[in-house]
């Protein structure tokens, strides 16, 4: 029973680590736009957060804890990227409609 609770706890830790990593990565992309060097550097600065989460999970719950953190991180990544992808798709569609209306108005 206690192992299951540890796995659930480390899954949640993985979700939080993923949340921190991807939300701040997206902020960096918006801040630096096309400067790929700065974006990559900023992602390396945040990389220790999920890494520390994996090491702590490994110390307390072994390989199962590590897998729980990785699974939580991956679940958050999937949810976040699908959400951002749909948001970007809406923005592109709106931009295309505005371009179409500008061509029709000319």
C-alpha cells in the first residue's frame, strides 16, 4: 500500500516538474522568439528540475518511482503540447481569415 502511495506521489511530482519545465520553456520561446541559442540555453537551465525529481524518486522508491516521475512528466507534456497546438491552430486560422478578408476588401 505504501509503495502505491509513493508512486502516486512521484507521479504528481512528475506532473509538477513537467508543468514548471514546459510553461517556462514556452515563456522563453515567446521572449526570445527566433534566437535558438537562448531558447536552448534556457531549457538547459530548467533541465535540473525534472532530473532532481527523478533522482529523489529513485532514492525513495527505486525504479518504480523513477518510472512514475517520467510518466507524470510525459503525461503533462502530452496534455500541454496538445493544448498549445490547438491554441496555435486557432491563431493560424484567425490569421488566415483576416488575410482573406483583407484580400477581399482590396
